[in-house]
C-alpha cells in the first residue's frame, strides 16, 4: 500500500481518505483539476473527486448543490458514491472519517438508494462535466497501465504516447515515468506491441535496459520496493506503478532469456547472441535493479553482478537475474 498516504497538499486534505476501511484502503487524493474553485448554482450537478496516485484506485461522489452559503461553502445532496478498485458501493461501505463525506448527514443508507447531505468548500467540488471527463481520462490511463501489466498485447508505441500524455495532463509523474519505461521495453522488441521471438525481442534489450536504469536513478525507493517484491519479502502489487512496471519488466526479460536457454543449454552456443551480447543484457538488468548503480541490490553493485554473470557464461551456465 502507500507509505505516505496522508502527505498531500493542504488544499487536498479536505477530500482525502477512506469511504470505508474495507473499500478504500490506501486511497490518496490528488488535487489535479482543482486549481481554482468554480462558481456553482443551486440545483447544479457536481462531482467530488477522490483520486489516487494510481487511477485504478480512484473514487468519486456525484450529487447536486442544495444550498450555496455566504462563506463559499456548498451543501450537497450526494446520491452516488464510487469507491476504489471495483467501482461499486457495497457491503459496509458507508461514509466514514477522513473522506469528503465524514460527518455527513445520511438521509438514506439503502445500498440502491444512497442519499447523503454534506457541506464542503467550493474548491473540493468540480462541475460535473469537468470532473467526469477528468475521471474518464484517468480511467483510460489506468486501462493502458493494466493492459501492459497483463498481456501487453496491442500496446503500441502510439498508445503509450497517449498514456504518457494523459499521465502528464492529470498530474501523475510516477505513472508518466512508468509508461515511459513500458514504452522503451515495447519499442526495443521491434514488435510494436505484438509477440516476436526472443531472438528478435532481445536484440535491443541492453541499450533499453540502460535507458530504463537512467530513468530510475531519480526513483531509488521504487527500485528498492521492486527488489523487495521480486525477492518475496513484499507482496506483489500493481498499486504503485513504478515498482509494478519494474517487476513486469523482470517477468518479460526472464521469459525471453528462458526461451534462449530452452534453445541452447550452454549460453556460449547460442545461435543468436554472443557471450558479450548476453553479458550486456544481464548487466543492463543489474543497472535497472541498482537505479543505475546508485543503490545496492541485495548489498551489491553492478560490478559484482556483472562479474558473476561473466563467470557463469564462461562456465557454460545461464546467469541468474536475481
């Protein structure tokens, strides 16, 4: 989950938190799109955003302006709440402490007919069209991210460009970097988002991995978290985009190298790559896992892992990625 879920801009604090612990664990609010309070009128449909660093975890509420007060606050009648991953309100999910609905007056708590009255500052609310369009943009970004973490089929460089632009537009720098890394990997395979043999997919892997390592130099904590995930000391999760994409990169690379090993038990006898070319691929991966040799991976640096891989290849053995 998110380690610093309460460390957000003061302006966003009014809309941070959990709708219910079971439904909203780890939800962060991001204030993208709330740069200036809008003017609202009584009866207007509005959108209350509850956004996360990972759009998959986004939540929101919809309602209508019931009263506009002289102090700039609004009394809203909320009739729809969408909570987190599954995008539904169910079970014991009701307004709770820390959410925009904390302290709200529950008019009806029927699951199919929720009505909640709440008073919020105008800058915690968005016009419905603006808010729903922002949510949709974030939702489409989430679809691209989850697609890459899954099969990745059809995730072309152009689709990554769109995802990168969306992440930038909605103010999600970590997701932007994650999508840039994913694009680097896909472009390097020369398959434009579709399967190609490992012998082709790995031809440009070494420079790709070096480029990824350079990007990750600014994100040592993400690399450390990915290392814990890959080492089994932290559950694998897709909620933090950078560690999740690093773990996916490892999975892809391990599968591709596994295909080469299946074709030739001795790496020195590979018909597609020389020993030096294979060593460059492994070294690139160790650069990724050390954030470009700036942090230790399992208490060792790139030179240690490169030498270990070189010795393994010299003895006719495929090196280990971890």
